[in-house]
C-alpha cells in the first residue's frame, strides 16, 4: 500500500500544472442543427428516422448543459460517424482524449478511431476505444493518444445500433490534453537517469551511472505491468501503445521516468 501511495503521489507531482488543452469543443456556440467549423459527419443509413450528427440542446434524460452534438439510429447495424477537424499532435509530448457520451432508448456501440489526417476512413480500422452500453448510460472516457505524437490526425466517433428500434446518442466536451514528456527525472538526489529511445516500440535503455538493482513499469493508473527488465534494458514489446512510468532503484538512488510505447 505504501508503494502504491508513493507512486500515485509521485505521478500527481509530475503531472500538476504541466497539462495544456490543445483542442476543445463544447458545441455551445454552434447554431442549431449545424456542426462546428471543420467537423463533418458520415451517415451510414438512408432510413428517414436515422439522423446524422447535428448540434442541439440535450435530451430530457441528459445531464449535460448547453448544446451537445446528437444523432439518431433506427435499426441494428446502422452507423453514424462524427469526425473532428485535423488536429496536430506535436512530438515530445503525451496526449489524452476525453469527452462525455450518453446513449438512450436502446443498446448501442461506441467506437473511437484515430487516423492520420490524409488517410481514408473505412470503418474497418482497429478502434482505440470501444464500448457497448444501453439504457441511459453516461460515459466519460479518457483515451491515451500518445502513440500518435508527431502526427496530424482526425478522430472518428462512431455510434452503431445493436438492436432494431430508435436509439439516440449525445456527445459533449471533447478535449485533448497535452503533457510534456520528461527527458530525465529523479527522486531524492542530484544525478539523473537517461532513458532512450523515447518513444520506443521494442526496447528502452536506461542510463543511471550505477548498477540498477530493481526496475518496475506501471501504467498511468498505477497498475504494475509485465515488462521484462534485464540489466539496463526494458522489453516493452508486449505493452499496448500509450504512456507508462518506470521506477528504477540503484544502490543509493531512486528514479522515476515516463516513456511512450508507440
């Protein structure tokens, strides 16, 4: 328990005051039945009861304030896609996507896709996030986009009906937050630890100036993950793309460093 509390306190210290919102849309200033500038919608059905994405006021079931972006589906397997403008994710930073999502009436599937801005979306890509829900569920996802650093991207929010019958979905407060990566960092001493390459797709090398006695890797929720550490090298091939924290101990020092698995 002490180790977990220490890790979370460290993570909060590293993150506080370092985040910058680089993209935000709450739809409040968008005219009724329109879309914000640069946003588009892909309607997957010609059914007259199915409605492509448009801005409006929340439903009676909704806890959201101001305007939202909404759509409606009438049958199973129908889809509607809401597409952001092109968003630049600069190198040397980590990124997270958050938004509010509500479905009501029938069972529905949310899928979020991220593509390079010039790529053609087919709907067959692997989503970065997917969840099935029903009733009047409110969802508040937070999705790591750090593996897309250095790219210009578009984000596709897909709603898909899973049963016949009218279902509707609202989205609000879409936000991308940027946080700088730390090149080196340390706890309780004046020397530093180097970590490279960062981002990495296979192995991360550690440089501390003395023999490493222990190293552990955690995800950003504080859960320890399976990453083999041998001498001064960490095997990250089995990790999902995203941001992680590695805690390293030598005979006299303790270090903590964030890195990205791409």
